[in-house]
C-alpha cells in the first residue's frame, strides 16, 4: 500500500460535509448494519472466547480491503484506516456477552443457552465495524489527515485484568493520542447522546472473604466458632460500617453476590466465604478501600474467634471523560441534528474497562440512547434487554465524525 503524506485539511466546513457524507453512508448501510447486530446477538460469546465473533468481523473488514490485526490469543482485533504518517486516534467497541439467558421472543434471540448480549456489546461491535467501513469509504475519496484505529475489544465483562489490559499489552494504544467509545444507555431515548466531563462511571473492586473455624454441632455453638453467624455479621455490617467510615458523597456501594457455607442443617461448617463488589464514585475512597475494608472485617470477626482470609482485587477506576475529547463528541452531536441531541448524564455506579484507556490518553465515552421513545426501559444485564436499532447508525456517525475531527484537534490529534 502506497503511503502518501497529506496536510491536515479539516475545517468547520469540511466537518459539516463529513457529517452529511456519514449520514448518507449510514442510511445506505442500515440494512447491513442491522443484520450484523442481529447476527452477533443471536450468536453471543463470553469473554476471552469470542472466536467466531472475531473471525466474522475480521472477514468483513478484509472484504472491504482493510487489514485487520487479530490480538494475541485469537480474540479481539484492531484495524487502522487512513494515513499512518499523520496522528492516530482510536475508536473502541467491545465484543463479549454475559452468562445470562435471553428472555426475548424475537427472531434474533440468542441461540446459545445461558449466554446473551444483555449489555449492548453487539451494538457496540456493530458501531465499531460501521465506523471502520465509513471511514474507509471517506478515505478512498478524501484522504484522512491521519489514521483512525478501530479496536474491537474482547473480555470487557470479566473481572480485571480483562480485555482492555490485554489490548494495551498487545500495543493497541501505540501511537494513539486520543480514544473514543459509546455505551448503550437504555434509560434515554434513541437520538439522545448522554455526555459528561469528568467521571462518567464508577470505580469497582472485587472483595473475597473466607472465614474458618473448627466446626461443630449446632447444639453447642459455644464450644466452637459459630461460623455462619460470624459470616452473616460480616455480610451485613461491612456495608453498614463503610457508610459510616467514608464521606457519604463518595456513594460507596458494597453488595455481595456470593455466599457459601455449610452442607448440613445441624453442623456448623469449618469454612464460609463471601464474594462481592465495592463501587464508589470517589477515586480517593477506591484507593483507601482495601485497607479500610480489611480492618473492618477483622474487627467484626474477632469476637467470634474466626480466622479471616481477605482478598481484594482493585478492579478499575472510573472512566474519566477529558474535557476536549468530550467537546468533540458534543460538537459532532450538534452536527447530527435534528436526528440527535446532546443531553447531560449522571455518573453511573456501573464500571467500564474503557477506564484503562482514559488513564493513558485523553478520552471520552458517550452514552448512546437506545430506548424506543415511549417504550419500556430494558435495563442492562437483564435477559429482556433490547435496543431501538436506529441507534446503530447514530453511533457510527458519532464515532466516525468525532474521530475525523480529533485528528486535527490541537492536543488530541494534531500536535499531540
């Protein structure tokens, strides 16, 4: 492939023309994009097992004359579009599904028992594919003033280190000066783009607690360690105590998802375990959480004589939307009017490993409205989750237009 050095030449008028061109491209590609999303939805794959999804996307990119690079391990990929002599920015979509049963009665219902795209990653991957194809179409007629790397990231839903860490280790951010992404938001209508400067998601950590004791008969708990009672005290008092030990504005949420202890009704077990997540909007509290949680747990368990094993995986920090990058998303949304409108969005207690990229380069994550106007809200991580598929074209236009603008933005693309 011949590499031709070009001068950046994207001004306000060019961006308006780009917005119109991307609108025309997505209108013509709607049928294919919807078909891609439905194919992915019907064939979900869990984190680090996205083999067929990766191959399908790589084949489609190759058919368009592009050169996808599959990540080590065979899942996840990226594709570069444009001129490598210019700046490089990144657009990211994710691929993995959740271990949830699809409860919808639709033609594209999951064909994999116990697996479902209940968080919209099928939409994100389709938007990333559409962005790559739209940019390639634009570059063929009007050369891009740099290069856009479109990353199809695997394993977003698994506990860290996950797909974002894998991608960075594989070099996905090499030469990248800014990164952008979208996430489905079923709480806002299609056509609305939720934007926010600063923290848009929350920090998450994973907590495991194991209590052990000699075990014994339930008739004589005073002769042993009443492990179940001690475990219940830890389960209920740690969240309550944390709320009194940190600033309430940090919005700490400690919720258990796993409780394991005992097999017989008349026997006190020798071992009990808890597993859960700690979420907070405060980066400071997130950093303090391991030491503080362990201290509280040991104080709760001490009167019962239980031995404590404590494990704390720090997870990921909040996604931090950089001001300049978020302004580009806002500007691009304005150029998409009247089909789209920017709306303020609150910080979510959900976590997103796009945060890994936001720690390394200026980045911004937009919330893409997917609710049918006047229709029900299909919450994330539920088997009933579905989207208004008009959001796909909007997402492509938002990502493609923002990426082109970023290539010439001082401090993000040009001069970064």
